[in-house]
């Protein structure tokens, strides 16, 4: 009872704050009530930590990997390419820093600094909008029941866009009056022209939009130093499968069940376990290698020649095989099981060649949709 209570408490702490903060933000915006900077810092800080924790618990697979049915938490692949996701995170961080500066200096920020910060907020809005499109459009396109964890991952981007648009409107209105009333001495014709242009703060939204591209180029150039590519932001969304902006096609899902050799064939290092093809087991697709086919062919031969002994052996295998498969979580563990099974595989092959007329044909037929 105590563990169940702790579980539901943890679940509540994970699920409740995000929707509550979102409703609170929408309410305050509709009532034209302004948030304090500390409140917004708490919202984005806590929301960001929740999102990272949720994504970590989800632990989705890359597009090039098969979904393991009965083992993976989701039937969907990762929505953002893990190789390029740093570009998304850096742009989000740049948007948050720009937002924080505008929020704290919206009445006193120099015109050029305000416009540059607005450009950073624009980039933040763009990348967060792409995140929402990627998450929402992907699941909607498949017509599945909308996963709650995906919805929770949208909350921080949604709140950022909501608050940023409201802040941009406030900054332009507030700075318009201040800059026009400011009496700046004219030092040169060039500075006079710059001052005149920036004084027209109703055009700041356009100026910030024009500055967004150079700012993006500066950020991308910095990311290149850390191993990212010039188009990493685009690749982060497109080098995925199952989602709105995805361009890749993943291999079929495979079933993980009581036959722990199925797990070995799928999860072991390919150079060692040598997966050969997909097969059909209990209506689901699995990865098979020669060791798995040999073991199944040996079992089939036992079923034909000694059915009573086969039933006893099958019961033993079902009792202890599935618990073993639950511990095969890494390629190294799968490799060890594969090597431990090698002597038995040789014994199975020997029996097949002793008592079957066409042993290799029997081995090759295993898990085919015959």
C-alpha cells in the first residue's frame, strides 16, 4: 500500500504541475495580468527539468532501430535525432536568455539591444513551434490515441510561445513612447539615421525578423565548433521516423517474448550473433539468426519424434526462459548468452544431422510464414 501511494504521489508530481501552470498562464493573459520574472523563471526551469526527465524515462529508440514490442515503453521512435538535438537545445536556450533580458529590461533596454533580443525570441518561437508541429502532427497523422507523455512534452514550448508573443507586444508598445521622447544629441549623420530608424519602434518586429537570420548564422557557426553540422537544426527533425517532419523509414517492430534467443538475435552485436532476416513468431515479426533457427528446428524434431519429452522440455523452457530474457538488456549480455549457448547449438546440429534427412532445409524453414 505504501509503495502504491508513493507511486501515485510521484505520478501526480510529474503530471499535475505542467497543465496547472499552462492554465494559470492562459488565465493571466486573458485577464491582462502580468507575471513576475521569478514566476516565469520557475515555470520554465521546472518545466524544462520535467521535460528532460520525462524524455529520459521514455528513452525512445532511434529511427534506424526496431521497436521491441513487450519491452519498449512506446511504439514510436524518438521525435528528435539524438545526434543533432544539441542544436535544438541551444536555440531554445538562446530564446530563453533573450526572453529573460527583454522581461527584465523592457522599460530600459537600449533600442539595438532590444531589437537583438527580440530576434533571439523569434528564433525561440520558431524552434518551439517546430517542436509542437513535430510532436502533434506525427501522432495525429497515425490516428493513434494521443499519448499523454507527448502532450506533456508540448507544454513548455506552448507556454514559451504564449508568453513570448505577449512580451513582444508589451516591449514594442512600451519602448515606442520612451524612445520617441528621448532627446539624443546628433553626433553624425549616420548615427542620426540609426537613431531615427530605431526610434520607430512600431517597426521593431520587422527589424528583429531581419536580424534573426544573421543571429541564427552566428549560433550555427558556434555549434560547428562542437561537432554540429550547418543543417543540424533541420536534421534534428527530419532524421527521424513516425513524426510530422520525419523523412526516414524505420525497420519493422519485432516481438520480445519468452524465447530469450529471440532477444539475443536482436540485441547482440551483429558481428557476433549474425542476425539473418526477419521471421514470424505468434503473429509478430522477430529477428532470427542461425542459432535461433537451429534451436527451433531441434525443438520441432523433438515434438515429432518424442512428443511427451518435448512437452516436459517446453514447460521447463517456458518457466526459466522468460526470466532470463528480462535480464538481456544490453548487447554485451546478449553476446554472453550467445556464447554460452554455442555448445548446445553444436549438439542440436549434431542431433539434426543424425536423425533428419534434410537438416539444413528444416533449419532454413524456421519462422517463415508457411
